[in-house]
C-alpha cells in the first residue's frame, strides 16, 4: 500500500482531531503531521490518545507564516494537505472580521503557495499530490423555508464575515487548481456536533450551561434552521473524498437532518436533565431569548446526493443517537469542559451576552 505524508492543519481542534484519529487508525501506512496554533479552540487533550503514535507529529505553528509552512512541508516531504484550520465562530467574526480574513484567507493562501513551491520542485511535479480544503455550507448564503437545498452548483452568497472569509479561501483553492495545476478537492459541510467541540457552539454550550444552571441563550425566537452532521460521519466523508473523490471536484456533506434551534435546545435539555437525574423539563426555565445575531441566516440545508450517489457515503447514526452519545460524552468528560471553559472563553461569552 502507498505510504503518504499528510499535513493536517487545525488538527487539535474539534473536527481535525477526529480526522487525525480516523486516518491514523484506518491507514497504518500514513504519517500524519498536525499543525495547530493552539488558540482558544485548539487543545492537545483532543489528541491525547494519539500524541505518542510514532506515525504522528505535532507542530505548533501559524499557517499564515509562509516560511514556516514551507519548512514543515519540505522537512516532512508532505505530499497531501487536509486543510481544516480556520476561525469558525460567526459571532466572533462579527466582532473581529480582520482575524477571520487573516487566518481563513491569508492562512489558506500561505499553505497553497508553500505547497506549490515545494511540489513543483519534485521530479514528479504535482503528480500524486493533493490539497484538500474543508469548507462550510455557509458560503452559499441563506434559504427560505421549503424544499430547496444547497448543491455543489449553488452560487456563493456569503452573508457574514466568517462565510465571506471561507468563500474567499474556496476561490483561492480553485484558482490554484486552474492556474497552477494544483490537484485539489473541496468539501462543504453542514453544522457539526459531537465530542470535543469547543463550547462556544450551540450544543456543547447548552450542555455546559445546563450542568451549571446557567442561562441558555437562544437568538431571536429560535426559529433559525440548521442541518446537523455527527462529527465522526464527517470524518468518514473526508476519508472517502480524500481517497476516492475526483480531483478538482466539490462535495457537499450534510446530515439530511434539519432542526429549528429552539427544538435543538429543548431536545438537549430533555436528554441532559435525564442523564443528570433531574426532573423532566427542569432546565426549561433556563431558556433565555436574546437579541438576534446581526445578519442571522434563516436556514441552511445541504444536499449530499453527489457524495452519496458517486462515493456511497451516508450518515451512520441518526441525530437522536448522535445527540445522546454527545451529551453522554460531555457529562463523562466534565473535567475537559471545565478546563476549556475558563479565561478567554469566559471573557468572550460575557462580552457577547452581557446586557441582552
């Protein structure tokens, strides 16, 4: 079997850690190099079970640093990149759009250029190389209620600084493919949930706040709709696309699992209260409706038909199964939650919701 030296960016984060674990376990002939800056959402505890694997190397570095990325790619003879590192929280992008442009746009451009410079010097050139860019459904904009779903041909219409920065990075990846012949693949995913997600995102935020009897903030009336994808199903899709997807192709990854935010909140309350031994609905009074997010997109729904029909992927767990497993994990790993919900996280949380 072919050996590969794969650089995975953002691997100490939520999705990245699951991708690293899957690739190490499923592909014993692969060497994995993880680059992560270990900002607030990056946590080496997410990689505790693989950190000593002889085929795994962790490097703390900033993807925006072109010279450093060039050094790493050359030193480890990297032939493939799975690019997950990104600023990803919409609320933060509204407060500081420049940080998102720096990491998501300039960081992607830095990686593309570093890979291009190194791969072009190899005797085989770009042959056998791959730049796999992980993006988001938010680049497509917002949908009205109804049957319409995002497909791979839906025009881009980003509506937040976060989605604008991700759309820009997608365009740069495609530009390097068409201009320089860089082999690339892109996937756009829906909302992920599961173990190890930093608790600024809805589901772990709810679980943590229920634990501590804190308010459960819900934007507007909670009627915004999102499609939810279990993180291990996402990692499986990335694995499949990496190995079997067409070069130059885009694949949408969705859970076919739309929920209104308020219904998600009530479901998480029901499961968490039950697992904590509380009376049914004990935490319902914690629901606190707050001023709606600026430019809040109404609905996302992503059609994974191309991925399912061409590559045979499908979600492995129902949402009810996945959310139960997720709540169980957070309650069993309360020390992990307590460790990450301190310092900078609390400062941001208090800034975001104070006075609303």
